[in-house]
């Protein structure tokens, strides 16, 4: 039996990630989908957003016409700065990451393996330009790593797999995966499904996943 369901949009995934970010955390949002998380962080929580190009205390995306050319994130997107926010040298920014001062980073990914390995910098195609950015530092430097991505590729291939096929970014570093179909914890016992979107069964989710899942919903 095939059920009817509507995958979460990027905004809905971002909102779901934002719900799990705790007060007082220092958080880095990776380039791409993860930057949307900033738009859904609650105003009543003190959460400090970091960008590896040298910004701490980022706010949501500015309103149209209110952009400041001096305020951008690592993905070259316009940002706002909250009261008390600051700028600093690129090297100091990476010292924060490498020194273990970032509580959480949210990264996009091409693949995540069942043991928490992540691949997010190169698809291996001849026409593609590899783009590591700060992801390798964040994968090993942040205290926790969340991944935000589509559950399957544009070709319908699973992006959650037993073992990575693409060049690795970081080993055994992912703690939780948020996709357009589910929220999944990476544990010592395997991939534990924490939440599934409405209308999708666990069996259907498993069929779209390239590694064995544990049903903890």
C-alpha cells in the first residue's frame, strides 16, 4: 500500500531544526539549506549564530531593500546583526571552531553514512569544482553536528547509506539528520528514527533509505 504524503519543504525542515536548538548555544549554519534555520529561531531564546568568515551574533535575513553590503555570511548572503553582535578576523573565527567553542553546526550533505560519516564537498563529477569551505573544520570542531538535506537525490537515490561513495568530509561526526521525510538520530546501535512526516509509513521510509533504520517513533 502506498500512502499519501507531502515532503517537508526547506522552510519546514529549517523550522524543525530550529526547534531543537537550545538556549545559550553557539551555532554555525552551513552554506545552502542550513542558512534558513536563522529565520525560525525564536526571539525569546538567546542563541548565538557564528559564521566562519568572522561574524558572531547574526540575525535573520534582512528585509528587501535593507541589505548592508558589509554584512554577509560565509555563503555570501546578506544577514543582519543582533545587538551585541561582533566581527573579527577570519583566523580568529576558525580558532573558535578548531578550539571546540561551537556547540552545534548544521551542515548540508550529499551523503551521510550510518556510522555518522558525512560527504558534502564534492560530487566527483568532472565539471564540478570541489568546495570544502569550513565544513571539514566544523565537522570535527563542533561539539554536535546536525545535517539538513533531502532524503533522496534528484535521481531518487538514497542519500543516507551504509558506506559513503563520495569523498569524505568528516568521520563519525554526525549526530542527527533532518530530511524532508524524517528526523533520524545517529547512535551507537544504528540509525534511530525519531520522527516521520505525516502520511509516510516506516516501511516506506526504509525503502527510500540505503541503510537499516531503527523505528523509535
